[in-house]
C-alpha cells in the first residue's frame, strides 16, 4: 500500500509491429497527449489496473493500454480499429477454466482480418487459435485453464498472464493480461512468537482462506513429529465464499522442534469437481538448546537457541533477530555487482540454498548466478550461534571463460540504531540522550572497526582492513578489480552480536581482537566539560559544551549553581562549541553546575560536580601510643598510618571528627575477623589477615600525578609477600592520596607480581567507617536500579548491591561521606561494623602490574547525583 513501482513499456511498444508505422514519424515524447495531474496513474476495472498512453501526430491518433500485473498490452486503438481484452476477475482459483473476452472494432469499411493464437504461460494453458474478419464490432470469448501452483504469487514479480499473439492485417501484437492464481484454500501455520521449552503446552493456529467465490469444504491431516503431540490431526471444515478462519490447534511439547511436511488437501466447492493438492506446512517451536532450519512460502530460516536467521526468497534480504521480534531489527541486504551496480538480485531467487549446523553453529548458504555479469557466481554464507553471534561473508567466483574486469561488490546493512556508541576521531562517543540515530554522526570519522547500539544490546563489527560507509544505512563496497576465469575473491566476515556481550566495552574487545580488558569510558555526544575535564578546581574555571553530532549546533547554554553560589550565566554556541567562565568555589567546598542547552528542536539538561582545591599539604611524623605515625594534612582533612600497627590507614579526620573505625594501636578481634585492624585495608583471597601481618611492609610519603595533571600527595603502604606458598612474589601497594584543600581522599591499589601465574584471584580494597561519635544511628544509603533511595542502619546485617556511589552518615554529624568509583563498590553493615569496599577478580601475571580504578571519599553536606560525578570516573594513574 505504501510503495511505488516504476515500469518502462517503451521497448515493448517499439517491438510491436501493429503500431510500428505510427512511430516511424511520431515522437514518443513530443507527440504524447497526457494530462499532468497529481493523482495515481492508470484506471481500475474488475480488480485490474491499466496504464494508458496516447499520441497524436499530423491528425493521426494512437492509444495503448498496458495491464499492470501481466506487464503487457491489453488495448490498441488507432483511427481505423480497436482491439481490447477484458475479464471479470483477476484473482482466480487454480484447477478451473475461466473466460477472457477479446473485443474487436472495425471503424472503417475496409477489410480487417485478425488472428488470435493463445500461448501457455507459467501455469496458464490457453489453446485458442482463431482467425476472423471483422465488420463493425465482434466479441470473442475464449476459455483458458489455471493450473496448480506450488507457492503463493509474489506481488513484486511478473504474474502469470493470459497471453495471445494477435495478427492485425498481417502485423503482430502480443497481448498479456496478468492474473493472481489462488489456492483453493491457502493454509498457513502461525505459531505465537516466544521461546518454547519442554513440557509447555498451548495453541498454535492454522490460517485458512477459501479461494472460491462459493462455499467449499476442505479436508486435510497435519504432519506428525516425535517432539510434539497434537490434540487433533484430522480436520474438515466448510467455509463460505472467500471466508478466512483461524483454526486453533492444541499441542504438548516434549522439546522444542520444527513441525514441517506436506499437507494433502481435498477441496470440494459447492459446484464443480473436487480438487486435490498439497501445501508445505511449517510450524517452528524454537527455544533454548534447539537448532533447526527450514523453508516457508516466503523465506528460508534457521533457529539456534533464542535467535533466528531469515533469508527472504524474493528480495534476498537477511534478517537477524531474537525469537520474540522487537521494533529494532538488523537486515543484511542483497548482493550487488557493478559498476554500475545491478539490482538483479532484488527479485531473483538464489539458485541453491542450504541450511544446517556445524559444531553447534547454524548456517544458511545461498548461491546466486549473475545475469548482469555472466559467469559470476556469488556464494553467501551466514552463521548464527546460540549466543546471538551472527556472521556473514561472501565469495565471488568467476565461473566463466572470460576475465571479469572492473568488478565491484556492494552490500547494504540496515542497522536500526538508536542510542549508539561509536569510536569517532579517537574517542568513544555515546548518544546518552537515547534518541540519536547513526545518521547524526560522521561515519567517515570512525577510527575503529565497530558500532554498538544499546537498543537490543547489539554490536556490528568488521575486519580492520575493511571500510564501512553510510549514514542511516551502512554499506560495504569493495573493488575486486579483474577476476580471471576460475579465480575467487573473498569478502571477510561482518559480525553482529545480539545480547552476546555484557557491555559495549566487552564487544569492543571482541571487535579489536584483544583479550585484556581496558578501563575505557565514553563521551556524551553532547559533552559538557568543566575545567578541561578536571573536576578539581582552584580559582575561576571554564565550562565548555561540545556537539559531537554532525548537525548544526545552534544553541544557547545557561550555567547555574545547584548551591546558588553564583548567578546564572549564558553563552551562545559558535560552531560546535559554547563556552563561558564560572567563579571560584569556597575553600573545601563543592558544587554541582547545572547546564541547560537550548537548541531549536531539543532542550538538554546536564550536571557536573566540581570540588575546590588550593593551599598546601603537610606531611608529619610523630609518635602516638609509643608508635611512629605518618600523617598527611591538607587543611580540611588529615589521615594517618603506622607501619608498626599494620598495612593501612587507621585514621581519617574531617573538621575534627574521626570517620574511620580501627583497632589502633594494636590489632584485635571484631565480629568474625581476627585479627582485625579496620581503617583502610587490602584483602586477597586465601591470604589471611594473620599471614598478611607477617609479610614485610613499609609506608612512605608519595606524590603521584594523575592523567589530568593533578599532583596527589599522601601515603603509600607496601606489602611484599615473601612467606606464602601461593602468593610469593606478590607486591601490594595501597595509595591513599589527597589534593591541597580537598575535602576528601582517593584510594587505589597497585599489584605487581613475580611469582606463579594465578587466574581469578579475588582482591578487595576495604574501608571500615564510623561516621559519628558513636556507631548508633549510622547508616549507608544507595540508589536502587529504579532510582529509589534505600538506607541500611547500623545494627542489622545488610549488604548493598554493587553500585558506583554510596552515602554514609550519622544523625549526630552534619556532614556526609560520599564514596564514588568507576568500578563496582558495595557497603555492608551489621551490629559491629560499617564497611565499604571494591571486590574484583584479578589475574596475577608475572611481570605485569595492575592498577585499580580509584575510589573517592568526599565529604559533603548534601547528596550529589551520580551522573554529575562522571568526570571522576575518567581519572587514572598509569604506573
């Protein structure tokens, strides 16, 4: 209903002898008589659609009509005579005879001899052979027979036609009137979409449509298979003329599987003889652990676990999707050969299609023979794994006897992509507004071989030496040069993943073929940058907003303070950037900058947290409880560690209030820990606290720069594991750092290993807290996945899920401690302790160092939204 089909009848007309004399003098375009109007072409009659042409030249007239489905002549009218055809219906049930009328008119008194010789066409038998001399008007009815068809007629292909060669006073014209052949009853199985499992039961449906214009009875039996029990196999039902009915069939599944086979149908119309015919029935009950393939009237398919691969028979489009179809699809289009590119495979079936599975991976292999480039054979191989990983590759073979020169290959991909992630210009750009399409980005600037979409958790990647072009559509284009006879060119696989990987980072590893996970973050396609990306500021600082999409950035940017510390400031975008200057923060303060971006079509809101820095960091050594203690003091915050006590920081003081819970000056038992030190610590799987205390350790003052240029100062606690059977050769370094004037600290670990290689070791960086003068009333708060605040109180045994931000507090303390990390952290409380930590599996490889993502412990008087803390997740120490 929503398509346009272009047809060119000029060659047909110029080959028609009966009108050739007219065009020896007339001009096709110059003498055409046609009203230019904004309406559909053609006229409709009895379901047929006719397209007319009219010419006038030097007082002579010619009118032609073509019937759309047969794509042939149905009328010729000259000044001297008229020949036309008509039928009462276009949709005809096979197995019966029908009538076509030839209407002949002689407009002069001159002799008019016309012969009509029928031709068989596809499933139409037409044996008319008659010669008449027309005087005035004559109508000739003729019988033709519609034979059986194997499959439903495709609307885009030339239909079978009632074809006759007419000779008009010795000159020939080919008349063709297309019909739509119909089954006496079209039977199709419709299985509700979903995943099917052993033991499930329900109903699928047989859609049945009476193809007769009268009541008819239909009898048939369904095929059987061991995987399914059908409540009723044998069916007999009567349908009124043209009636459509969905017949429910109850079933019980022993396992997922494919019900497929020929169904023998007997149709008994109210009048006429019974007709016996067969139809292929396909009913797929796919599910996890199953693999099978088959064929329907419209497509070939394989199913593997939760996913399907469908190759359309008529357009050669390959769809890759889950069993339950979503509105986001991925289509791999037909092959094209050039130059110029041919559209031959838009309507040409493969000459051969195979399907099956190899080593648990399902495949479809299709072979095409080119008519535009004779001798060229295209082999298409598509694979689908149960994990949702799909691949497609092509082989181009010259099976002819001559070289194939200037040969190009092209195929297109429809990758419905909302909320994309793309590697552009050396950065990872993510459309976090969730509404942007691929066409909004300059794909020519891709710097890696992959694209990812959060919708459907899909990824697309290709070989590193291949080039993908496009906008909303993607295409692969390859110059194959010249293929000698017998030579073959290979197009490397393109991969599509559907819920195969847990994140775009994991998919990127697959695309780049690297095993080591990289701690890489993305950049918002509308990027708000404060202080050059550095959230730690001193003095006035700049806010810049960048548009990374390829479209006009006509915008006004307004910045305001969440705390009200400065009045709103505005700036207009220039090019793809807008910037303005914001005032300095109060000492030891913080703020969240609210950013409003107003464009002509969309308004955006962003928020970025900033933290005040400035002053000096003091490093002190002193004695407490007869033990040497190292202390770092940046003004608002001080923290201390003692080598003789243990490998960790035991004290964190903010504005005179102690926030750590520790056993200093000596280890002791607590809850189920013995020994327990508290404060900051490192936990290694199978390395007990007692064993850790036995290892040599040291603590020193350090100054470590980060990737943003900040100079962090603090304490480095090192443990050299020498006396342990499993971890001998492991060196642990815990860095507890701060910046001048910052109301908080940062903690990260370094692990260096010289011993045996060990996989999947659970390592943790932990902190024990006491956010108040007493633990009573203390709490830890986090946000649930739906954004709901949940708080656990001291005294009951509770553990938070893995999150990126936690908030600790106590009713007696005006300040709160916010803990944030780019990797997962969790909190735990019981009646003895309040604990925060990051637990992660690490592989200890000799000679390789591990640097964990930092955890930030920041004091605030109010909560800060997690999204505003994103700049913290980009901070790294590369050691």
